[in-house]
């Protein structure tokens, strides 16, 4: 048996036992046919040499081959790709089916291993040999650096200055740290609220809110950074966005 070939020879038991052609064989002829099929399985293309003397020895029929050989040879055909060789059509079909399944299994195994390597690389911080696909980001979701688009395009004119952009970026990061990231609607509402305050009051409100670990934006009282200006009234749901 050559390396890489399938060692197990599949036998279709019901088909073998119910075959009329096999039923017409003598026990010696049936045994000789089975031995030849076993020998052919060791060949990559399930072939045997078309030599009566060799076939007689392989089948163990020996001197009875002239009488039994023709009935056994009815189960084989000449190989058109390799001169002087014979093969059994059913056996070659089984071999080809096994090769197809093995190829699919190998392909699936490589894909599974690649996924495993990628998972281990992510778990242990290793560099994976598998190509990494950058995840698509939802434009409506929060991004830690979403300030870029607001600073260049959507920031209200009074706030569209480097001084405010720096503080606003800190505010976005702060909201991520407390697990309350800003989303599109909240960003628009907070920017509108801050724009009404003016630049300096807006920056002071952001700094005070972060210093006091507030979720919402509140202006500090004059001389008291530890309390929001709206402390005397119950803050609305929009103040906590």
C-alpha cells in the first residue's frame, strides 16, 4: 500500500451478496475475485496487470485460472490510460468518491485551523497568519474619535474652535469610560445646548461635569464647582443625555 492511499477497502455488502453475477461464481471464483479487488485497491487507480499468470497467482486460483479466469475477468475492463492494465469500474468509482471527500475534508480542515489560529491570536495577542478583515463600523454608532466629523462639519459656529474641540474630545472619552457613550442624537442635543451657553461657559460646563463625574452637562455655580447650576430643580431627561 503506497503512502497516501486509503488502507480501508469499502465493501458494499448487500450489493455484493445480492449480485446475480457473483451468485453464479463458485466459492473459489468468488474468493479469487475478492482477492484481486483487494490487490487492485493498493494501486493509485485501482489497476491490475492484464497478465494471466500474475492474476492466477494474485487470486490464488493458480492452475485453475484457464477455467475460472474468464468468469472473473468479466468483472474487469481494460484501462485506456495505462496500457496493459485492467480495473473494476465500481471499485474505481469508490476510490474517486473517497478522493473527493478527502479533498473537501482537507479544505474544511484548513479553514477550521485558520479560524482557530485567528481566535488564539486574538486571545493571546499574537500576530495571526490569517488575513484579518477590518470590521465595518456603523456610521450611526458612537466612535471614540467621532469629534473629527463634528469639529470639521457639524460643530456650531461659536464652538468650532480648537479650544472647544479639545475639551469636547475629552468629554466623549469620559462618557466612554463611564460606559455611557454618546450617540448621534445626544451629540446634536448637547452641542445645541452648549452653543447657547457660549464658548467659555460651554467649556466650563464640560470641565465641571467631568470633575464631578456627572453624566449630564451642568454649569457650575459661581465659586462652587461641586454643584450644577440646575441643582435646585430636578434635571430633565435631556440634561442627562
